């Protein structure tokens, strides 16, 4: 069981796995690299030696939007805003440019979490509470180096989280 921001992170990983986003990255890796590393990294995690492409997930601190009582006098809920950012890093591979690889993976992320024009996002479920929505904010490419591109996809989620009162 997870609580708070760890619960939301777990929901993100569950959708990542259910939508095969790991393979979208690893199909461009060697067989040895596939066995060793994960393509989804957390902000601040050491990226040295991780093959391209990979994605860094950032979940800045949640903020309480509202506080409310539940059905009983001892249950309370916090409605929390949770920003979330995926940063896809890619390097030129074969006939595809780094920018195209990053954009292709960003599109798959939007298909999974929201923001794609023709695909509905997958549902995010929490162990404790619920996700009202995961709203796509923006996406854009960023040149990192001559042959490395980053594609940023950002969201804002709204969560209801139970809080026990003593």
C-alpha cells in the first residue's frame, strides 16, 4: 500500500507498465542494455551510463487545494494539486533524428497519460484516494546538444487524498 505522493508515483508506474512505454524506449537499446537498466528514471537519479532514449519523471511537491470532511466526523480529505513532468531524452539512432525519436516517445506518453488528439488516457488509480483528472498542460522539444534532444510533456493532476484525524 502507498500513501501521498508515493501513491501517485505508483499509479504513474502502473500506467507506464500497462501501456508498454518501457519497450518504446528499449527497442532502441542493445540486448545487454535492456536487461540492466530501466528507461523510466526519477528526478535526481544518476543518468550516467543509461542508454538513449530514456525518460526522467519529475513530480514536484503536491499542494493542498482544499480540505474537506468526509461522511464521518473522523474522516477528512485533502484535494491536492500534483504537477508532473516527463522529460524524454533521445540521441540520433539509425535514420531517425534525436528530435524525432523524442517526439515519437512523447506522443506515446500523451496516449497513455493524456494530451493526445485521438486517444483517451489510461485511468490512474491510487491505493488511498482518487485521481479526479490528469490534465495535459504542454509539450515542447529542447535541443540539448548537437545530437541529443529532450521532449518535455507536462501535466497537472488533481487528487483526493484521505487524511486521518486523531
